[in-house]
C-alpha cells in the first residue's frame, strides 16, 4: 500500500503544520464560498458591493486609476501564464526542490484556470461594467484575476516558506506577495469590472484549491522521503552483510 509503514513522526513539523492548516483552510474556504455562491445563484444583491462602489467613487482619481491599472496586470492571464511557465521550468530543471514541486505547481495553475472558467459558466453573473482594456469581459463570478493571483503568488509564498532563506527575508517577501494578492483583487473592484463579492469568492476558492495542491504535495514528498529512507536502509543493511 502507498503509505504502508509510514508514521506521523516521519513528517517534519513544518509539513504537519502545512497539512493541518491546509485542511482547515480548505474546509472554511469552501464553506464560505458556497454560502456566497448560493446567494449569487438566487440573484441576491449585496450591501457590501454597493459599499465598495461608494468607497471607490469617493477616492477615485486619475493617479489611482493609473496605479490600479498597473496592479491589475499582475493578475492578468498573460502575465500569470508567462510567469507560470518560467517558474515551472525552473522548478522542474533548476531548483533544489523535488520535481514533484514543479508537477504540483502545474496542477495548481492548470486546475484553477479550468475550475474558474467552469464556475463562471455555472453562475453566469454579469459584470458591473465591461471594459476590455482591463480584461473586463465575460462573466464575473468568481474573479479570475483573484483566483489566479491567489494560487500563483500563494504558491510562491509556500516556496519561500520552505526555502532556506533567513526568517526576516521570508517575512519581507511573503508580506509583499500577500499585499500584491490583495492589491490585485482590490484593483478589480476599483476599476469597476468586478463586484466586491466576486473578489471575496475568488480569494476563497483560490485559497481552497491552493491548499489542496500544497497538502497533496506535502503528502507526496513525505512518501518520497519514506521510500528514500527505506531504500537507503536496505542498501546499508546489504553492505553490512
């Protein structure tokens, strides 16, 4: 069997924390997402959406228009796709990580793209405004920029977290990435191409999918370490004999 002979003690503390946190995040994110999705299917209006529009109207300026126009590009299909291909090649051929990391990263990105498109077709929510200039076309729920940013930059946060960088650098880089994820989502509301609830749904669904992929990756790496340790043990025993 796949996990025959494995023990919880074979997992590193970091892996245990990641997997447990992942399961909690998955459950909570899916629950909140489907609660929100149910309301969207019933064509409910959300006070928070109108509140977000009011805030945007009160702070809008040419400078912010340009700023959020730049920020939103960080979550665009073109940018995410190009960076994903580059990161995949790095993870598969040049990084110190197991090749499983690259494989699960590919599953992470391809999966969220297909799932987001499928959800948009299911809910068929119209956008508050259609602006091709900012990729504001097609259906609105959930936000593709938000799901894409969450799974791509979220995976980068995971990679930095398990890297050998000093703790201070990890906090700095991951704080910047978390801020970028939030900024991409908020830019979609500011630019008027998404409702605020589209962003929340995108973040929730993206986080759930990201944690599923990371938890599965951690279990795979655990099993890989177990097999390697078992193989080394057999080799050592044979040499002694």
